[in-house]
C-alpha cells in the first residue's frame, strides 16, 4: 500500500491537544505514522483544509430485521431519494432507510468511517451481518438485545451473575456482537402479553423481575466480563410526556464504578427529557436531565437529536411504536422474534410547524449545549428515528451557530420558544467540541480509542478532510459549515482515498468489530446442554440457528477482553 502524506492541513485532534495547528499527517499500511519519505508516498496538498479523525456514529439503525421492514413498508420513502449508479458505485434508494450500499456511500461522503447498529436480536444476527457485509467502506459492529431474553431474566432473577455472564459471553461470541443492548427493560416481554412497564419497580409478567433489577444485573455482567463498551441502555417510557423523571432515576442506578470508563451509556436521551402530563402540555426538561448527567461520574449519553425531516421510526420497543401509531394513525408494523424482542415501525413527520416536533428539536440541541463536558455527550439522531444520519452536518451547524438556531425558531411553531430554553442558550460549539462529540467521545465510550477517534501514531488511517479553514469560520457561517461538512474534500479509510471532492472514488471494505469474552469451558458446556433442551421444548428454531462464523463477516476484527471473574482454567 502506497503511503500518504497530507501537507499543510489544519488539524483538529483534541485527544492530542491539537486545536487548529497547521501540520503534515502521514499514513502508511493503513495506520497513522510519525513520518514518511516523500519519494515513497503519494503527497496531497490540503493547505488550509480542516483535518479530523474519521467520524464515528455510536448508534444508528442501519441493518437488521426492523430496518428491512422499514424499507419494505415505505416505498414512498425510496421513491423520493435515489442515488444513481456510477462506474464505481452501485445505485441505491431510501431517504430515512437507505439501502445497504447507499448507507456506506453516504457516511463516507460526510467524512464518517465507523457506525454501530444497535438492538440486534440474536436470532437475526446472521442476516444482520449479511447486510453489514453489503455496506461498503465503513467499519461496523452490532449490539445484542439482552433485556427481554428469557435466560437473562431467569439468571438475574436468581442472582446468578456468573451463569448470566457465561450465557452472554457465549451469545456475543455466537452472534459476533460488540456490546450488550437493553431496550425498555422488561417492557418488550410484557408487550407479548399486551402490557408494558411504567416504573422501574414494575414486575415483568411471569418473571418476577423489575426493570431496575435487569439494568443493575446486566451492568454487573458487563463489568464482570470487562466488555469494551458499557451497557447501552434505552430505558423505560421513551417518548412519553413526564418521562424526564425516569431519565433522572436511571442516572442513579449504576452502583458499579469503573475508574477507567463509564459503566452506563444512555442512548437517544432527547426522547427522555419531556415534561408535562400529555402532548398538549409537553415542555422541555432538558436542563433537569443535563444536570443529572453533569453530576454523574459514570454515565455517558448520545443525543437522539431531531433534524426536522419526515422519517421512519423503528425500535425494538414494540409498545412505544404502538403508542406512537395510536397518536398519528399512520401505518404500523410489529414483528416478534421469539423469546428475544418485539419491535415496531411507523412513519413520523417532524414538521417545524407542529407543536411537539419543534419542542423535540429544541431539546435535541439543549442537551449537548447544557451538558458541560463534550466527552460525555455524542451527537446522534438515533437514525432514522430523529432523522437521517446524513443530516448530521445540519445538527453540527445548529450547535455551532446561535444565529442558525434563531433563524430556525423564526419559522417554527411558537411552542419551541415558549416551552424550551433554546432561545436563551448562548453557547456555541467549537470545532474542537464537535471533534470530541463525533469522534473522540464515541471512540472512548466504545473502548476503541487505541484504534479510532484520534490521529495518534498507530491509530487507524481514518481521516476526514473538509474544504474550510476552522481558524477563519464562526457561527455566522452556518450555511458554509453545513455545506462543507456534508461533502468531504477527502475521506480516507485505512489509508485508502475513498472520497475526493464529495464523490466516491473507491469502495474499500471496512472491518466488523466484535468481542470474544472469555469463557469457562465447563460452565459453557453445561449451559449449552440446558439451552439445547429449552430450545427443543419451546422454540420453533434450533440452537444451531445462532452461530455466525468469522468467515461470514467481512474483515472481522476481534476484541479480546480479559474478564474479571471467569475462571479460564
């Protein structure tokens, strides 16, 4: 592989304390290196162009069963947004649910090189990885749904953390997963009985376990296994007025403290900052939730911000989607994956002329502006729920420009100004803070800081270059910020130039990250005997439906945690 020399770029790399320094960058054999001999490398003049590490999306629904249902039941979404075939790229379609190839292209075009897809039911892991194999350029990974799993609930109810850890260890290895995901803990199982959970102390039908106990137990399992990412939590009562109380309550749950990192990731937090008793009295409680996050030493969050677009909502939280459909009366789909989850999908239009969407939009900006440390808050849309991921540059422009927020408010429903604090917030993000929230913070939260989120020697050669000089641009230039960040001047993946002047020039395949937790073979064999019997008695598929081999994954990259409590023999 020919080395690359990037000359005279303006580098933004907060991890290394580089904040707008003009310098050269060197890449060889897919990694950042200290120097290169010019005659043996390709040199690119990027004078006065902004250089950052490749962007990282820590939470985006880009593959799995519900994404495909979302694609299938909304042909109108695909008709409106089409990408034509080129000599290098395949055609694609879909605004809120782009097709697989198109997803990789769109991420690369805005300088992103990594995206993790959450909420994958274990039984659908094979199909999900097949989709990710079709998603070019970017690195990928999956989070495995564990909260509604009958075995997880049984082991935690019995206080058998070691056995639960052994089960999850086997599950993650079998499905080639990266992290533990919780969605509406206990609520998805209750939904199978036409019910839901409303408080942390509600009991899950037939299991005599509460949401709080599930969260506590899985945090303990996660730390026991020393998994690189913390538990990734979608807590109870998503999208319901008054739920900010649940969010604050959730921040107080983790008792396990890991001095090296957070022990809980609260995802798409915007949807948990709602005050009021119904949709007519909806108001922002972002300040209250931000205060709780600011005080917590072991919680990080992503925003789930709103881009003010029509979109397709989808989640493993089946009862929430049914609730949303009952408000909009639009079409709705519900899917069950036996013994694992119940997911739902329905369209939604975040029109700036409507009361609730404008308040949601404001909250999605209030949160990152009110959380003091950008290392604790990552910019997402919970794609596609809050809007498509390729409108991240618009979110960045809003965060960097009070003027842009004011202009948007002028054309929005008056509720956003009256029922939120967005108009009074003066803070404007810097490019430093943007680089942290979209690169350094997600890399650290994932436990991948040795690979990603920075331009240190030895890090992956994932680099995004934009045709703007961060030293000469401010919040008044919000149109240019959005435009330039939407169309990377160069995107470099593993040392390969994949985007040039906003166009895909190479479809280099990225890697799939997965975790192989340590296992006690004796415990595993005993567990598998129990699982096999249970599956034959209760499931319509065999246990053999789970395992995904490394050969079924493009460029598998295995992370091997040490484990804290399992006897390796």
